[in-house]
């Protein structure tokens, strides 16, 4: 593994691109599977005793709660870092973990919609995707999440300032 240094502009651009790519992927998969399954008779609602209904509900609740819990724990760890580069490196990982825990349940809902032709699963996936859209990265959100001091805030707002060290694999 090696460390990549990123300017503020690069850091936030790459986080936004990553978030957008994950979002577009979810929407694309949902759209493709909807059109592939359009010939099937589609249904709405949950059936009593239908295992898939409980699985989707459970996974979505766990994804929602788990993403928030894990993100907060990882952000608390990032806040304890002694310099801005380490804080933002850890925040990068926290953001990816949060997005993965939100994306997974949406994809499960989409796949179960495809397998069962039950539009309720697609609707639930849509709710998770809508929530996912609100969890993108921004400078202001990062400042708030990490409780950055005034010096760190000034540095993160300068586009050419090197602000992050990201561990990367070759």
C-alpha cells in the first residue's frame, strides 16, 4: 500500500464522483431490471409469511441504522487524529463505509423485485436510493462532521491546499 496526497479540490471532487457513480449504478441496475422484467405480471404489497418481505425490511432497517452507527464511530475516530491529513483520510473511509451500507440494501431490494416482480421491493429500494442521494460529501458537511477548528476550516477551503493522505493499493 502507498499513500496518495490530495488537494482539497481533488479530495472533494473524487468523493463526489464516487458518490455519484454509486448512485448512478443503483439507478441503472433498477432501470435495467425493471425493463427486463416488464413482461411479467407485477404485484404490489407484502404477503403474510413471505420471507422476502421480512428480509427486505430487515436489511433496509439494518442498512439505515448500521450506516449511521458505523459512520459516527469512524468519524469519532477521525476526530481524534492529530492532523487534517489523517482526519480526512479516515473520513474518506467512513464515507465509503456509509455508502456501502446504504447501497447494499437498495441492491437487495432491486434484486428481490426482479426475482418476485413485486413492485413494493422496487419502491423500497427507491426510498433507500433517495436517502442515499442526501448523503453525498461536501466541504461544509465535512467541517461539521469532523468539528474542524478555524485553521483546518481555512485550509480545507483552499482548493490547492494538500489536505488528505489516502491509503491506496497499487
